[in-house]
C-alpha cells in the first residue's frame, strides 16, 4: 500500500513571477506519471531541508496532464525556500488531498467567483476548468481584489478569460484608473442575482466573511455560497488534528465547504 506520508519526487519545470512575492510553479512527477486531482484540492510540497507546506492546485486537470501548477506567496521558511528554486530543482509532493469544489453542484449554474489576493490561485484552477467545459455552465463572473495594482496575480492571462472580470485594489498606484476599495464594492457595479447562481469565495477569512454577508443580504441561501478555507496543517490526512475547527478537519472534510457547513464552526473560524 502507498504510504501517504512519504513525498513523491517531482521536478520544477518552470517558474513564473506573478508579483514581487508570488510565483507560479509548473511541476511534474519525476516518475513521469500524472497526478489526478480536482480544482480546489491541494498538495503538500516539501522543500528538502526547509519544510513542507500545503498549496492548492492553480491549474486545471483537464488540459494539463503531464504537469500541474501551484501559485505560492512567500511568507515564511518553506515558501521562501521554494521561491529560491528554479527549473530543474527537485521537490517532494504528497497528495492530492481535500475535497475540492463540487463541480456537479456548479453544473448548469451561473458561477460568481470572488477572490482576494493569492486566494485567486485555487480559483484559477476552477476558472480554467469551467472555461474548458464552457457549455456545461451558465454565466461566469469574477470579482477580484488585491492590495495594490502590483499585487494582482494572473494579470496577463485574465484578459483572455471568457467571462466578466471586475477588479479592485485597496490602494491605487500611479496610473491605476480602476476601482479602489475592498472587493465588496464591486457588488455595486454589476448585477448579482441569486436565481440559479452559486458563489465561490477564496481569500482571507475577513474577506470571506464580508462577501458572504453581502450575498446573504442579496437573498443567496447558505447552500449557494461555497468557501475555500485555509488552516494550519501538518499531515493533510485528518490524523494530526492541526487543522481541526469544531467537528471538522479542514484538510479532509474541506478545504471547500458550503457557507451552511461553516456556520457549524463559524465562531471558531472567523
Ligand atoms: C489547504 C491550503 C491551501 C493553501 N494554498 C495556498 C496556495 O495555493 N498558495 C499560497 O501561497 N498559500 C497557500 N496556503 C497557505 C500556505 O500553506 C502557507 O503560507 C504556508 O504553509 C506557509 O509556510 P512557510 O513555511 O513558508 O511559513 P512558516 O515559516 O511556517 O510561517 C510563516 C507565516 O505564515 C503563516 N502560516 C503558516 N502556515 C499557514 C497556513 N496554512 N495558512 C495561513 N498562514 C500560514 C504563519 O502563521 C506565519 O505567520 C494554503 C494553505 C492551506 C491550508
Ligand atoms: S492537517 Fe492533520 S488533521 Fe488536518
């Protein structure tokens, strides 16, 4: 039986700078096999000598079978270490872990995607999946907020996404003529109707909380709001208890939950 605590060796194929502190890594397993995963799931990545950290897939599993992508913001030991690696470096990969987005639930629905900061990473995997199966989904819309214009991730590819994309920044820089303010201000600029819509949110907890409140005000039900949560993790498999909130393990029961599910452990999470 495969031991899920032993990382598989993988090769970094390409590294792309997204912003000053975010990079996207294209990764292939060293044995040439493809990793089967769903949008919203995550892997545990080992940078040997530095540590391990969870990262969601930022690629879609449909079009890219010989590699996968993760998009990582450097915040500490392991993420700084992976930022120092280049194409050809060997890392460890465990997973995929977690439930991922319920693609069946999104079928035939309009999908409102709301992202904050590097929270757009797992949503990018979902966006490519939905765009590749465009006929199975209704209207697609992205509302995205970043700290400054320089912190907007996937800037160059967003223009090619066949969907409404609305952006805002907390602080404008020179030359920015777009929206300024937190992501919820974008609700003013676009029609958001609950009929046949599912909202998918990923970003800091405070943003998830504010966006969910706006949606509930607009008559979305708790089951029409899907959130992807982050929590300190170690094992990724529901064994160590690090990611536990209330009765749930974010690594195993999540990281994707309906808002209704999070209400059970909301006080602990927010
Ligand atoms: C399911 C899941 C998916 C994730 N996906 C992504 C992703 O796609 N891209 C991305 O950039 N980041 C993602 N993260 C966050 C990422 O795992 C952390 O930033 C990383 O673990 C930090 O490791 P480090 O060794 O660099 O930091 P450390 O040196 O361990 O810590 C540095 C700082 O980061 C904070 N931190 C550590 N772990 C986490 C964590 N799990 N969540 C939030 N803050 C943390 C610490 O509190 C500390 O302030 C995800 C986290 C989870 C749980
Ligand atoms: S990370 Fe160990 S139980 Fe979730």
